[in-house]
């Protein structure tokens, strides 16, 4: 997940501290917002297909709910840690605030590798996770959603278990569900499309025609694939992707100078975003080490995998041709790397603005669940475009007015909104 010695939570706190200094927040406010309000750590016993019981470590961490119920995904990952979940819960608070939706930040996780679990074992794990946390989540308290290596099917199992225990129908208790079971049309595309809506407006600010640009993408899961899809639809060219190889337990970059064929590449990719390396080479893709995605002659970099992608060790690999970095993943740029990037002629869009499309569409799903009325896909994506574009220009206006980096402006807006909510409630 992250490099050895890297701590996502410390990075999230450092990012917050920098903005807290600029906003001159006093100590009590800082202490409230730099740590989660509630944490749940628990074990999930699962009867495996061979009849033996295996115990998994689970988490649900709620950072702040001053602006509304907590919202955030649950990820299944073998290298999950409490500190990673803490960081992600904090970033979710800022993400909901910068997008100006009435939700707070939470996150969940289980230490496991779903590749190694049968479908029935995964279902038992999902239901077991809900049983352990059911008293502390729900449509008016904390609403989980899919994240890394979890799917709409996982969410449906979780919702079914929640409803079984609660004794009623509560489709708004979990989002990211399949369409037809309370899920929203457009939810699958939302995060990746949201990244490209922000990318599109960023290029307008830079006075660059999107059809004249090339991009490299780290990751080839749901977010990366849909970002590539819309970017190509707008006329851009994706030169390659970098993704994890399950068989070799490391990442590779797949490059083709004349651009990838998205559907062709999807055709040789498994459901976890791993490309079949032999078939890729047969199709003319050059296979390079995983980190080489960052060193290509592209105009746009889209880190859309996991944390800690651009660091002080590799930030200098970025070529002068790069004019824009749009963070599709959570926490892909370390503070050390950000310091270097701010000295370069590169516009950097922070993660909690760029990838807010997923939580915005999850909010739309909740609204549809609560009214029991579901919108057509075009309406969902149109509302998503409006929300993302509005958030972008709110951040850009502040950045220009105060002559500060875009990341600092986004943090200032988000943190100020949460501080105001805490103050109005009398918490600080």
C-alpha cells in the first residue's frame, strides 16, 4: 500500500497543521480536528470454506460529523493499518466540505486480500463486519461505501445484513450498491469522471486544449479506467498506465507511445485492475517498472491508485512536459514532494477536490434512497459536473485572490467550513 516507513496519518496531520497555522486556529480547535472523534477496532471471525475459522482485523473510524453523518468507504487490503484509515477519514471530512455536501468524514477497512477469498468467504466477511459495527453506523450516523478492492456486491451484502439486524428497509445505510437495489446510475463512473471534470476546467485555466494533451495514469481500477474513458472521449491521449500485478506482487507500467486502446486494455484486465502482462506485450505495450509512469513525456499525470505515489525520492523524475497533476487517489503526493512541485511550473489539483466525485454521487444516491425516486444517468452526471465545477472555481477564486497554491486554497475552504460547523454547534 504505502512505502516502508511512510505513515499516511502523520502526513494528513502535517497537511492540516500547515493550514491551521495559516488560519490561526487555536489549540482546542486544532486538537479536535487533527484527531478522529471516534474509532472502532474489532475482530471479524469468518468460517472459511474448509470449515476452519479465520479471524480478520476490522476498523471503522469517524473523523468528524459536525456537517452531517460520516461518509466514507471501506477497503479490503492486506496492508491496511489503523493509521491509514485515520488519514482517509480525515481526508473524507475535507472532501465533503470542499464539495459543500452535508456530510462528515469516516473510513473503514479490513486487513485481508479478497483475491485469496472465495465469493462465499467474502460474503461472510462483509456480513461479519456489519455485525461488529452495526450499532455505530446507519443512514443518520455513518454511511459506508466501496473503496479499494470492495465492490457493489460487497455493499449489497452489507446492506442486507444491516437491514436484517435493524428489521426494516434502509437503502440509505450503505451507498455504492448495485442499480436495482438502491444504487444510483452513474455511481460507477462518478469518481473517475469527476477527476476529468476537474482536469477539463484546469486545462481551461491553463489555456490548453485538451485534445492537444497526453496523460499517464497510475492505477487501472475503477477510478483510473473511467478517468481514461472520459479523458479520451474529450480528445486526450493516454500514453500508458501503471498497475499492480497480482502474480508478481509488484507494479508495472504499460506504455504505448501512440496511445492505449482502452477497451483492448480492459479486455486483458481482471476485476482488481491487474493487466495480463504477457497479453499486453503481445499487443505492443512496453512493460516497464511500476514507478516509471511518473517519468514519461506526458502533459498530465493522474495518480489514481494508492497513497504515497509521488514522493521526495521520485518527484524529480517528472518531465518538463508535465503541466498538470490531478490526484485521483487519496494522499498520492507527500508534503515533501508538494514542496518541490510548488516550485515548478505545474498546476497540482489536490486529491480531496479532484476525487470528490465519488462521495458527491454517494450523496446523490442517499437523496434518491430517501425519496425513493431515482434519476436517469444523464441527470446524475449533469448534477455531478455542476457540483465539481462549482467546487473547482470556488477553490480557484480563493487561490487567485490570496495568491496561494490551489492545494492550500482547497484546504482553507474545507477546514474553514468544518470549523464554522463545530463553532455553530458550540463544540469549540
